[in-house]
C-alpha cells in the first residue's frame, strides 16, 4: 500500500517538473532534452548580462533547471518511456529503410511515348486525353468503331435499309406499283 502511494507521489512530482520546464507529460525524451538545452542556453546567456540581478536570477533558474532535469531523467517513468521511445524510433527507422530498399528494387520502367493524332506532340501512351490539345486519344479498336459507326455512315446505312425494305415490299406486292 505504501509502495503505491510512493509511486503516485513520484508521478505527481515528475508531472510538476515537466510543467515547470514548459513540457507536457507526453513529450518524448528528445523534446525533453531539446527544451532543457534551449533553457540552459537562455539562462547561460542571461548569466552574462551586465545587470547583476539578472545574473543572480539566471543562476538560480539554471540550478533549478538542473534539478528538474535530473529529477525527470532519473525517474523510472522517464527511463521506461525513453526505452520504449528508442524501440519506436528503431522500428520507424527499419520501416523507412525497408521502404527505401523496396523503392530501389523496383524496376525502372521507361514510359512509352506516342504522338498525339491531333497536335502531334509526344504524350504518354497511357493517356486517354492529350494534355496539350485535350483531344481524345482512341485505341485502334475505338478508332475503327468511330469510323464504322460515324453519323454519316449510320445515315447511309439507314437509307439503304429503308430502300431495301421498300424494294422487298414492292417485289413481293407488284400490285402496289399499278395504281
């Protein structure tokens, strides 16, 4: 029971140390060390001030900062978090290395270029619309279908079908012509 109270007390002390340094309890060890170095530099610059009261204040703040940092980094909570954070960084580095290796192993495919049938500029064969003139790029089958089933050809085919049907009707019923 006493052990749990000590842990709770240590946790609140460490949390106060984090807050005193302007940190969040969830900040990673790198952020803690970065903030510590930044504050130490600020207090170090203030200690070189020409004003004696600023030097004394900076000296006291620097001592307090050292105590806060030692309290934070000496705690079991921080050490556990730092160990887990190092594992996390190593895992992320492995993932990044694996991703780079995978990218390096992928074959380099050169893109095949064709000329646009409308503006004759080189474009990728995969494109469906020219990026320059916005003309629709058709596959050979689509080109054939467009030629065969053009509006002009459909009108001619319709007229021929009507004429053939009329001819068949007239041949099968010659009395229609006599009137």
